[in-house]
């Protein structure tokens, strides 16, 4: 009996090892680089082999110097000998125009906000019906509020949110996930390599809550203004906050030392449209990441 118990203990230890190793694997160092065409970066620190997913957008030298070639977005990675990224550079060159389909999504979402006029929605509403007509008791509909408009415009939407075998969508084509769950939306964008820390007009925002889940709420960016030093002024429209549709305007600090403190109010002298925007954002929320619907 003692031998049997010892063998079982040894087996459990062996089975637990991969989990411990997986948990200890570090995320790659994140570098965000908004650039202009022709701009050359300082060498980015990283030990490994450098490569650019889109050398027609930005090239990278063997010692991590990035050169912006044309407007667009690309990932520049430094990989170790096993091919694992140790540095992930998000490079956005210039400012490409928002695709007309994406602008149409934004216009429809804002039109819904205007039509609602601040009134609360019932638990069973057009957004919950869009995603799950059978859910008579309703559900959190922030993701459905964003998704319904992508479908209305005709952006191809896939229900798969763990597309492990699907090739990454690296060409910047229009993309959305036909899900309402915040977690499933995150997984859907992640599975197609469509997550970014640089905001763009028409991107999904995936919010976390301090001390809770990193997938708490979803919104839609309606406008972006670069303020310098990694800070962006964002305008958003969001559903299911107090059962209402609301619009917000705030500062997002992409380089904040603490991610859970990356939302700040805009200066009081810029708070000129209180009839449209809420300038005090939801307590305890922060921006986790953005879902790229285009680039």
C-alpha cells in the first residue's frame, strides 16, 4: 500500500510540473511605437532574432533598429532560440483613414445612443435578441451592443472564439467576432492575433475591473486623438452601463506604470460637451486591451 501511495504522489508531482512551468513563462516585453514614414527608432533592447511581420510597413535590423516605411500597422518581434517572442513591438506608422464600413458602424452605434435618450433598456432588448433570441431573462449586453452594428454593416463575423487552427488575420482586413461575452470576445481577437495596446477608431475596448476579472466590459472607440508621450484622448460609446447606452471621453495612458490606473479624466477646460459625454469614467475600470477590427 505504501508503495502504491508513493507512486501516486510521484505521478501527481510529474503531472503538475508542466502547469508550474507554463505559469512561470514570462510574457514578452511590450514596446509601443507610433511612428511617421521615414522615422528611425533607437535600438530596441532584446536578445534574439528580430523580424517584422510586415517589412513593407516597417523594417527591423539585426540589432533592433526599426525603420518606418509606409503607413500601416505591424508587429516587430524579437524571438529566442526556441522561437518564443521575448520582445513584442507594436508599430503604427502614420494615420490611415478609417474604413468607411467601420465609420458606418460608429454612426449606427451613436444613432442608437441618440435614439435611446438616456433611457434604460429592459433585460430582453434588441441587443440580447440579436445574439440569443431565447434568452428571455437577458444577459450582459455590452458586447452585443457593439457586435450588432458590425453585422448590420456587413462585416463578416465568425462565432468561433477559440480558432486555434485558423490562420492569423495579418492583412488588416475588417474583422469582428460574433459573440457577446467579454471573455469570448477577447479570446476571439486573441486567436486571430488581433489584440493591440494602440487604440484606433472603430476598435473594441476590453475593460478590466480592479481586483476582479480583466474581461469586465466592452465598448467601441468612436474617436482617437494622440496627445503625446503614449497618451490618447478617447471618445467611446458603450452599452449596458446601468442598463443604458452612454458616451465617454477620457485619457488613456498606454505607458502607465500600473495598467489598472491607465484611465484618467481629461482637463476640465476640455470638458466642453457634458450633454454628450461622461467625463468621469466608471470607478475601478481600466483598459485591458483593444480588439483590432481593422488596421
